[in-house]
DNA sequence: AACTCGTGGTT
DNA sequence: TAACCAAGAGT
C-alpha cells in the first residue's frame, strides 16, 4: 500500500514560493556559468558552503576556464584546494578539466550522460550541473533533497543509507515537467533541506510545507532501523594522510622524510599512508627521496 | 553493498 | 567533550 502523497501542485507552489523569498545569495548562483557551477559542485561534495566560499573565489580568479586549470600542474590544484578536505576531489577536478579540453573543446558538457563520464562526476553532480548550469530537467538527489522527501513524503526522520529505487521514483514523479521549473525545483528542495529541514533540529515553524509533512503528521517518529554509523577519525589513515599532505602542501620546497616522520610517529601507518598518497597521485617523490606535490 | 576518503563547525 | 554531519564519488 503506497503512502498517500501530497498533491504535487501544492507542494510545488509552496516550496517554489518559499525559495523565491529565502534563497541565499551564492556566487555560483548569481553567475551560474557551467564552469563556475561545476567547480562549486566539486567543492561542495561533503563540504559546507561557508568553507567553500573563499576557496571558490580564489579558484575562479586563477582558473576562469577549464583550459586554464588543465594547463596547470595537478599539484597546483591540490595546493589551491587548501583545507577543504578530500583532496582527491582537487585531482579529479583537474582531470575533469583535462577531459573537457580533450573531448568537449574546453566547454563543460550539458547532458547528464556526458557529464557522468567526467572524473569525479557521479549521479548527483551530473544532475546538478545539467540542472543549475544548463537549466535542464534532472533528478537532483543530494542529502538535503533526500531528507526533505524522506520526511514530507515517506514520514520518516532520515532517508536510507543508500539511494533506493522507490526513492528515485518518488523524486522523479515530483519533478516538474518543464526544464526551467524543474531546475528551480531542484535548487528549492535542496535549499529547504539546507536551511529549514535540517538533520539535527528542523525549523518546522518556518517550513512552507509543514502542513503537508507526513513525518510531522505522524508526530515526528524517531529513526527506526539500523543505527547510522558515524565517521571514525582519530588514529585513522584519513587523519594520517591529512596530516602528511598538509606538511607538503604548506611547504614551498620538497619535504625531507624526517619531517614527514615528525608529523606522524607510527612508522608502519605512516609508510602505508605515504604509499597510498603516492598511489593516488597526491604526492610525488623527488630523485633525492623528498616529497612534493605532483607536477 | 559496504567501505574508504578530510576538515572543522555545531551541539 | 565526543559525536554528529556537511551540495558524494570510486571501488
């Protein structure tokens, strides 16, 4: 027995009107060129808006087009990425810029399928660029949209760990028919999740669809199911890799192994992480055995 | 499908 | 303070 779904027209009207009144002013929205949108989407993968803003501005000033980034060493992208986290994204953005020059004459492609072929572009990012940069109809399913639909439509506190078929069907069925409205809808549902229907303490008193929300109507039932696993950090390879890469990123000449050893004392783990950083292409070794960002 | 991969603000 | 979690992708 499928869940009764709120009338789409009312859902659309309320959320789109709310978006027009409350949308944030963001640099990739005010001037949504495809390259700017693409850079913002890479940076925003698992990273909050506030931390992206300054890096985004510096990045676009230095590399105003894909060809500009493609012509720079990948290590420069890693350095400019700074402390945004998950630095392999910087490498993938660089590789995507190279692919755009090689396969698309230096212009960010407009179709979901072409975008999906680019390094670092998965389902979400392909849909987001197609929608926000090119105004095309696409099912944009990020963590915000998933949470909004889980609550309003399904009546549960949190979405499943991975995107489920039924969930994609719901999102597709709610997507407005025409391109421009679908694109607004994607941005609006994301914004609602980011500003109102937040994970920890949702601001239901400010929500335009509180009266249509199934989770609210059910009395806010707590998450029921397997506990959602957190992300371990202290002592992990991620922490080790982050510390090692930071040493090289903040240096302006190749770093001697002794300095790397000072940054992480557990030798087996340090060596394992150095190997993985070299393997990922985040580090290079000079002929005399020092570590640098890749050329 | 489950796991890995950074960083730092918020609670 | 420790836990949570943020516009995910790749394997």
